[in-house]
């Protein structure tokens, strides 16, 4: 005996759940402007340059600083530029220090794009453990726009 069991019971249960309401108030916090006060410690300037097509670099692209120094990145030419650090390159505790020292991040250890001429971005190395911090510029990483910061 053969039984042909035909159970094509397709149940489309369209459950309309309208219970997720997100408050718009939480988005207002992101618009807080960065403080313009000068940093307390030493400031070292790094220029971000480029010709808009084939060349882009940090100048200098290697520097040695002391813990507590602020590195000021300046958009000189060929922007937009930014500075981001490789999380797996920094010494232990370095990522936590950078998270505090990098205002308005776009992502993990990733500074915002600088689009205006002479726009500046300060990265504070306050509390940063000694070691080597390797960074790059997101728009120009393919052009080799890297930086190595050694904290002593
Ligand atoms: Cu760049």
C-alpha cells in the first residue's frame, strides 16, 4: 500500500510588530562640538599631504614622542585625510588610551575625515603605554599613507 502524503501547508504568518520605537533624543548627543582648548602637554605636528591622485603621506611618517604628548594632524593638501590605528599593532593598554585620546571617532581607533584646508585633529597620547603605534589614513592606505609613532 502506498500513501501519498501531500502536506503543502505553507503558512505565511506575517506578524507585524510595531513595538520598537527608538528615541530621537539619543542622536542629539553626537552633534556636540569638540572643545577648542589647547592641550596641556607637548604638541607635535604632523602634516597630511597629497597631490590628489598618486601621492599622499604623513610628514613626518615616523616620530618618537613621550607619553602625554598630543599629536596634531593637519590637513595640508590632497585631502580628505584621517588617521586610524591598527588595533593589533599598539602595545597592551594602548587602545584604551587612544580611545580616550581620539575625539569624535568614526570607528574603532579611527579619527574623522579632515576635509577643510588646515583642519586639525589632535590625538592625545595621555596615559599611552610605551611602544610602537602604527597608523594609516583610510582614504590613502593604498598609496602607502602610513605613520609609525613610537611612545617612550
Ligand atoms: Cu590621506
